C-alpha cells in the first residue's frame, strides 16, 4: 500500500516534468488520460463502476487547470464535458435514484435562459460560445448531482476518489516550480500574480491548489499508516500550500482552510476519546507546518503576502474594496434581476451588457448573482434546490464525514470564482453520496463435537 502510494506520487512528479519540458507531451497526456479512464470504466466490474467513474471524474477535475495551462485540451471547456460524459456513461450502467428528481428540475430550469438570451442578443456563433461557457458549469453540476445522488461508496472507495483528485495537482505543483525558478524577481505588488501561477489565471490555479491542500490534509489524518507516509503527506500539503499562497489569489487558500475546519470538526466529533487525542496531536503538527509555510511565503515575497491578506497595497495603504471589484459586479447583476425578474436577462447577457458599457469583457465572479440576473426567479428556485436538497439528504445520511467540507468548497468557490472550472459542480455532487461502513468479518470459533 505504501509503495503503491509513493509510486503514484513519483509518477505524477515525472508527469509534471514532462509537461513542462516536452512541447508535444501535453496533448499526448490529454488523450492518454481520456483513453485510460474510458478503458478502465468499460472494463470495470459492475460492482466497481461507480467508484471507477468517480475516480475518472475526480482526476479530470484535478487536472483541468493543468490542461488549460499547457494548451493540452482540444477546447477550453473540454474537461467539464468529459466529466459530463463519464457521468452519463455511469447513468447507463447504474441508473438514477428516484429521489434525485430535484436535479432534473434544476437542469430543465436552465433552458429558458438560452431562449431569452437569443431574443435579447440574437443567435450567432458568439452567443453559442458564451452560453456554452456560462451554462457548462451548472450543467456539469446538475448531471454530476443527478448521478451521485444516493450512490453507495464505502470509506476506502471515497478516499480513493479523493486521491484521484489530488494526484494531478502534484503534477501541477511540479510544473509551477519549474515555471518560476527565480521567485524573488516576480513579486512587485500585492495583486494576483500570473507569473507565480504558471502564466495562467491565479484565481483558477489557487482554487485547484486549495483542493490539493485539502486532499493531502485529509490523507495526513486518515491515510498515514506509517511515519514515512505521514511525512510525505505533510510535505505535499506544505509544497502545495506554498504555491497556492504565492499566487496572491486568496480565494482558493481561504476556501481550503474552511474545508479543513469543516472536515476536522466532524471527524473530531465522531471519533473515540483515544482517537481525539491522536487527532489533537496531528492538528498541532499541521498548525506548526502551516506556520512554517507562511513564514517561508512571507520571506520569499518580502512581506508582500502579509499585506495582501491584510488588504493592503505594496506601500501598506489599506485598500477601500476588499473584494477587488467583485461587489460592483454583484450590484450590476442585481440590476439585471430588477429589470427582468421573471425569466432574467438570459444566459451570458450581463457580460455582454458590461462590455457594451465599459468596453471590457468582465466575467462575473459570483454564480449566485449570475444565476439570479440571468435566470430571474427561476434562478432563485435553482439556488434553493442546490441549498436545500443536500441538507435534507443529510438528515438521514450522516456517515459522509466530508459532507460539509464538500458543500463549503462549492459555496465558497462559486462566490469568488463562479463556475469557471468543473471542480465546484463535481465536489458538490460528492456530498450526495451514501457512504457506508465496511463490516468486519465475524470469525466464529468452530465447536468440535465429540461423539
């Protein structure tokens, strides 16, 4: 088990090296990943289909930003469609729960916004592209939730899905270290740093690295069966955390911290007194490691990261807007709701309106305000479905110790990064799994009768 884990980590470090150094490798890697998981899904035994499909989807979610960063994908949104494809394949094998109908309603409620958008802006290639961009995320969420609702997984299977989410993030982290070797030359201010993010969007990179922080924190607490594996997990947590922090994009890091709190809170409450003492010791170790990571990050950025998280500019002046302009975008989208409260302004129309007014293409950072403005009262209904359904499901299914962590990730991410990537939709769906405990085999003592 330990050797297998180390082998997987080593392979993904090597993949990061190849992705950075060989121009042809990203596209080869992209098609290799797709082929590997399709073959795995079709060859898996019926009893293993659900786990294999979720492992495949988790891996795509973890590698999505790396695909985009290296230009590996055939098109920008391809990872969301791959997750949808895997889920649809899963539906043909495993079917759906009768209780998953709220997510069918959610998917149907997305349709009117397309019709409204076509009436407001006309049908052209630009409309099709914009609608696909803003609705691919909600569609990925709805289809993932539809498939995952009440699907049975045991704890080892859930941990294997989480590991598949984290492995490609090791490759991403390796790539980032290679991309910016001389870090001291790239930190000039407190704004989000593209150079430290592999030349890609810091928000998306920070979000995925935050997921990596969470994955290897969970592994540290749940899957460290030896001192060596404990050390590897805390090292991976440290390296990924460091790269997340120095993107200067706060959303992913703060979301990871909230997820870890949500996980540890439930995990601590549900364990025995003996386990609580062990968890407390591990938590102290995690805090110490986190303090070292922060000190290193502060030193490497000459204190600029401290100012960033204190909402200051490079000169130490406190910025008036802690949201970096997100509040103004939120307000403008509420105006769209006020103008068209029933069916909304239509999918992607608010972005077009902002472009017409400002001359810039400014995408929303909040899926909440986007859904309300572009879908109207239907958007409010969709949000209520997304909020109420998992909480109602939780009443009778309390064994998923990652439930609140998953919901925290979804809710926090859609409020700082909307649904630009597949991660929030897929992670949300994981909260709907029916996690079971494996029963230990009962060994009965054989009674030998003497005649």
